[in-house]
C-alpha cells in the first residue's frame, strides 16, 4: 500500500490540486498509521500542521483502496475554494442540512481521478464510494454522484469552470 501511495502521489496530488485550485502546504502532510481511527477508518485535521490518521487494520483501507483513502483525506486540506463556491451558489437554495456536498464531492473526485489514472495503466478500478455502496445507502450521496457525473466531470476535464460546475450541481 505504501508503495502504491508513493507511486501514485506524483500524478494524483497535482491533479487534485488543479481541480480544487489549491495547493497542499509546503510542509509534508503527516500520516500516522494506527490500528483504530474512528468508525470511519481514517480522519484528518489541521491544527499546527496537516495530519492524517489512518487505520491500517480497517477493512475499507485495504489493497487498492488504501491510496484512495489517503488521497481523500489529503483532499480535506484542498477544499476551501470548493466550499466557498458551494456557499455562494447555494444562497437562497434549500440545501438539506444533512447533505455535506463538499465532502460527497471529495469522495467522488478522488475516485474519479484514481479511476482515470488506473485506466492509463490499463487497470480496472472501482472507487471507494462504489465498493462501499454509498449510492445504495445514502440517497443524498447518489444525487451528488449523479450531479458530479453531469457537471463536475466536465469541469475536471477542463471543459467548464469550477463556478459553473458548482452552480449546476447546487
């Protein structure tokens, strides 16, 4: 898993930075491996430095999903502009309080970027949210994925702006 993260880092991180229009801090992101990292298996926070806590024992952090989880957590440090765009686009709209759109978009985007990278390597890859059946479990997540496929992919592929894609998604 560590080898896959190191191998993918030079292609995945710049692509996520491009999409989110933000850069990770110059200091390295600290990743601590542990047996337990909450019910989710991983979390991130930014106190004095960017820090990811990752359970190497959690069932959903195994194999090809391990790099996706690490890059998902790193994306938490890249979404300020996306959150701002969602707030601007949602003024006056009735967004459910239960939906965390920017977080759903991180799941989608990280999976999308990894799926494209693996396709370049002629490998099939099913993103974390697909393997964990988020669309079946969470109707709001399914709506977010459908909106991302319709509008965010075009932005991610350079065919529209972030602002236009987020307005359409909201």
